[in-house]
C-alpha cells in the first residue's frame, strides 16, 4: 500500500516507506508494488483481488510480501497467487485492533508470518 488507506493526500504510508522503498533498493531484485488499497477504494474488493491474481500470473514473483489490514485479500486469491510464486511473507503489525482479525484467521497460505508484538 503506497498511501495511507489508499489516499494519496496524506502522503506515503508507513508500510511503503519502511518496507516498499527499502525492498526496491535491494540490488539484483525486481520489485513491483501492487497498491491493493488504492485499487480497492476505486474499483472494489472483488476487482482488486482479480487484478492481483492477474499481476502475479504475469510477473511470477519469487516472493510475495504482504502487509494486510484484515481480510481485504480473499483466501481464494491467496491460494491462486501462491501457485505463481515461490514464497510468501506476511507482516502483521502490532496495532491492537488487528489482533482480533488475525487471531481468528486461519492462514494456511503463509510460508512465514512476522509480527512485532505478542498480544496478551
């Protein structure tokens, strides 16, 4: 997500500044951003998921790195894009409001899941 909540007015998102911009600087790797939130805001969740599958089919990434807010990417979409990549990493932020979402989600498509804080 390049902009906070998909809105360019406030500027670049924390996720983009900390992860996206850094990953783009790693030599020897081609990095492509899929700005899911901006697409979802303009075209809806279903269309955004469709476009994500198409992007992965075309790009065939070695690694998919996600920083999800909740359930914006359907589990069926994640199953499909996994067919077109070698690995997946999901960063789960330590925002307390997200804990309920991720605690109840079964996430079989993840190869590696990272978080910054263990909720109690």
